[in-house]
C-alpha cells in the first residue's frame, strides 16, 4: 500500500473495500437482530425494556451502515474522478464531489428501495392470495389438509393441489420480511440524508465565504434561519402528523398481536 503524505492525506482508493465491507456487516447485523427479536418475541414480553434497547441498537447499526457507505463511496468516487498525480489538471473540487456523491447515493438507494418494495408487495400479494383461497375453500365446503412437520396446509382444487401456509406461519413470515426490508430502507434513507446534508453544508460554507456585507459566521446564521423558516412549517403541518398517524397505526404492541393484525388486515382486504 501507500502511506499518507506529509499532511496526512491518503490515496483516494485507500480502505474503500474495508468501509464498504463494514457497511454490509452493519446492515446484516441490523437485519439479523430484527429477525431474532421477532422470533423470540416472548422475551420482549417478559422484559419490555429490551424492545427499546433493540430499537436503539438497530438505529445505531443503520447509522454505522450509512456512514461507512458514505465514506466508502466518497473514496471510490474520488479515486475515479481525481486526475493522475503527474498531470497538470486541477484537483476535484470538494463541493462538486459531495454533490456528485449525493446524486450517486440517491440513485443507488432509490434502486435498492424499489427492489425492497417489490419484495414487500410480493409478500402482501401472497398473503392476500392465500387468504382468498382459504375463504373460497370455506365457502365451497372444502377442507384444508394439514401437512405434518411443515406448518402448512394443502388445498385440493380443480386446478390441482395448492400449498397454503398456516395463519401463524404466514403472520410470522410477513412480519419478518416487513421488518427486515424496513430496516434496510431506514439505512438507505439515512445514507441519502447524510449525503445531501454534507453537500449542502459544503456549498453553504463556500457561499458564505464570498459574502462581503457580513462575516461568514453571520451569513451562515442567516441561511440557517431562512431554512428553518421554510422547513419548520411544512414539518409541523404535514410531516409530523403523518409520522404520528403511521406510528399509531403500527401500534406499540410486541409480538403476535401485531403480526395477527397484519394477517387479519390482508385477509379482510382479500375477501
């Protein structure tokens, strides 16, 4: 490898693989923690404080994943855009680099979120299809044959044999898939937020340095006040009520009650 220069600057491509590997590691840890806690929900019922600790741990893992992804992609993009050391080209401007990185991270995050939403929609359609088949079997007087050791049931129809998961198994799988995908989406959302925050911070700082009427510190304060005046009303009138409504819809229950409500809502919608 190459050592840092006299001023402590490292080559752009240094530790790119390590940072991206750490990002993947924290994402896996967050998803595994979600799956383990959802399977062992009896433990959460016995010790409710563990639920809050698990939520904090998952948020920490998501933030570590986002930061490792950000700096790994920044070093990778810098290594691709930087001119050769022996050339006379100007170095990459930091503001341009941060904005380009924010655009790249946003595109990658939106693509991954699109794939995760497809997985969630597929699971919802599968649950609705199974609920519709069960309702149709009950209406026609058909019986479901339990398959021992698999937690599933078999339905004999005119088109052939259809395997249907049990209600408890369907609710558990539905919840695991939803929680895992939502955890990854949260990590991607943090990555996009960090990327644009870094780009805006750099651009505002560079813009305030060119002010001649007031000092850069006062210029940054004025910019912050203007941004707060524009964002806070929208946050208070629209974002906060929607977040509270979504949180109350999810409920504070732990374990099977929430999973049962998910299954029940899919079954009612399917009928």
